[in-house]
């Protein structure tokens, strides 16, 4: 585990993006970096580029992902992968 978690339930996290998959983001605890991210995911993610760093709390409002889900994934798995939003729904067949 890491020491990025404080008594006030916050993590300093980095969010990486990739040119390969627009709108896909990889959240990690800043202190751990990409060390806990599975190698296969890093290969698919392809050349992560730091998009932003911020303090994450379970109650923080995020644009797409649920903060509690991200927070818990960071603690347990060491990363959270935010997939691109679904922009269209396939039409139903009659």
C-alpha cells in the first residue's frame, strides 16, 4: 500500500491520457506512479502522458467517474481506468 492516504481520506493522484484512445484516462496514486498498473494495460495504453494531478476524496465531484469508485480502486488495485463515454447506443432490431 502507499502513504498517499491521509487521515482526512484523500489521495494525491495523477491522471494520464493516451493519444491512442481519446477520452480514456488512467488514474494512479502519485506516489506509486505507474508501478502498480499491470504491464499489459500499460502496453495497450501506449505512452501515457500526464494530463493532471489533484487531491481526490470520496466526496469529490468528478466529470464522469464516481469518486468513491475511483478512490477505492486506487487503494485496492493501484489504478483506475476510465473508459471513454458511450456516445451512441446501437439501434434495436425489430
